[in-house]
C-alpha cells in the first residue's frame, strides 16, 4: 500500500545537539530501525510503499565530523518522511582546489545510473534541517531548501542565492546541464546554477513555511578551498556556457566506490591530464 500523503511519523521541530557523535554511532542500523531493499543502501519505509525516491548527493572532502552529524540527523528525518532514498558522498580525493560543481555532476551521473530517482538533492555536509516537515522531495520548479540559515540569522542572504541544498528532477538537472565544472575553489558555482535554472525556464521554488530553517555547522575556511579568484569573470559568461560546461562535458576518471552501511562513498581523483 502507498504511504499516506503526509507521513504520520513527522514530529516537527528537531532539536540539534552537535557534540560527541561519531561515525560509528551513525552506522548503528538498529538504532535507526530502518530496513533494506535488495539494492544495497537503498532505504525504504517498513510498512508502506514510498511515494518518492530521493538521491542525496553530498560534495565532500575532509569533513568526517560534519559527516557524522549530517548522517545522524538526515537518516532520522528521511525515515520519518517515509521516503525511499540513498545518500551518496562524493569525495574529492586529491589536493586540488575543491570543485563542488564537478562533484555534484559526478554524483548525479552515478546516482541516475544506479536507479531512477524522483529527486536528486545536492546537499552541503554542514547544513542540518531543523524541522522534519522540510520535505526532501522535488517540485515542478527546482527546489531550494536551505535559504534560511543560522549563519545568516535565518534570512535569505541575497535574492538568487541557490547554495547549500537544492533538489532537481532528472529532467531539470539534465536540461539545465547540471553544474559548471570549471569553478575551482570557493564561491560562484551556486550563482551559476541559479542563472542556468532561470534561463532554462524552470525557476526556483522556496517554501513560504516559516519552519524551513537550517543549522549551519560552524567551521573555519578549509585550506583546500580558497576563494576562487576568477569567479566573477566566470559568472559574467555563465549564460553563454550553459550548454558547453556541465553534465554534458563531464569526464570521469579514476572513480572508486566504497559502500558503507548508511551511505555510498564515491572517491574521485583528478588525473594529471585533466
Ligand atoms: C556569495 C557567493 C556564493 C556563496 C554565498 C553565500 C560569489 C560569486 N558567490 O557571495 O557562492 O554561496 O556568497 O556564502 O562569490
């Protein structure tokens, strides 16, 4: 039987306590009382057929502690939403500047190859939903979830901000050509997808509900993620580059996958030639 339209398991506000969680704790499947499908790592509700299948794609490097917190809270939330889902952590396994756009494209390609998801959510590892009514599902427009962040006193930081967590259907991701691959380091790639999404006529949806709040884990600047100096120049050419830089120009080399109990980790290493 199909799960109800509104899950009876939702509790509303989530109290977030960021201390002392470790990866081991998040891997305790018993604690989370979740069940497995035949596809490894594919979670589903135990007593009804899910209405939605969601892939969570996390561009990642060197944030193990954040990942513990992230997995701990997100598994509980997705379980209460009665979703079928898989979490993919895409790990940039080299010491080049962090490339969030490229990692997001790799995650989408990998996930959509594995299964047909209704929703592909690109999600930063340091943002945690403060309410389980923030539905991790997609929409006719591309959905931006993380627009009220603790870091910005729960205000939309600027019109057109599309960072943090954003959900696409397969069609939306493919038609907007995903993320740009050519932003190296911090900043701009999220402003670039905002342009893509609007140019291709989808638009961005932000819920009017006041409970769409996210805690952002405090951290210093990562040494491998310096601000990308050329980002404004790149952004200026974003419109012309939609169809030439993105999912369709992605070259994947040296991909390795490791299946953990609660998520799949994909390592990508840039070879010297690209
Ligand atoms: C903007 C950044 C954006 C970032 C946002 C919030 C640029 C061009 N854009 O200024 O990437 O997500 O701040 O911190 O730098």
